[in-house]
C-alpha cells in the first residue's frame, strides 16, 4: 500500500512540472497568436472526437462491469470503434485542409497547415489516452494509470 502512495506523490510532482512547462514556457516560445490558433485547432478536434464517440465510454465501462461479454470482445469492439472514429476525423481533417471552405468554415481562416496537422496528431493521441485511462480506471489499475499518465504527458509535451 505504501508503494501506491509513493507512486501517487511522484506522479503528481511530475505532472505538476510538466503542467508548468506546458502552461508557461510553451506559450512564450511559440508566441500568443500561434498558441491561440493551436488551442482553437485542438478544441475543434476535441469537439469532433467527442461528437463522433457518442459518449461510448459509458457503454464501454458498463459492458466491462457486467461481464455479459468477454473482456477481449469488449476491448476488440471498442478499439475497432475508436480506430474508425480516428479514421473519420483524419479524413475530415485532410478534406478540410485541402479545400477552401474548410479553411474558412472549420479552421476559421487559419492557414498554417503545420499547426493543423500538429493539432490532428495531438487530438488523436489525446483521445486514445483518454480511452486508455477509462480502461485502467474501470479495471482498478491505478498504478498503471498513473504510469501511463506520466508517460503520455512527457510524450505529448
């Protein structure tokens, strides 16, 4: 039990340090205009993922907890669904970047394709990260979830 508390304290300290870097140093490094555009892009991708996922996280946890279906079946279906949603978002992104109406209506006039592609990568990884945390939380694997949170924060930073 002491190992759990020790790891929680360490992971909280690492998360705090990474949050300081992401909240203070990154905006200063890329500038306020690019940072604002990047936040708009990431928010757009977050909305697309939330809309297309149809709050399936609740259903996923329900099917895991009822044991009506095997855990392998539930995980396979959910990861296939997640892959399909990710593919749809990637297709929407590629179509909207390469046509004029996408830049005007979806990206609000942002013409920096590098930021849009970077936001797409960040959005896909963040969505997958959230689903992984749902799985860890639903199966009572708190130490694994904390390790994954630290690793993913380092990778996404």
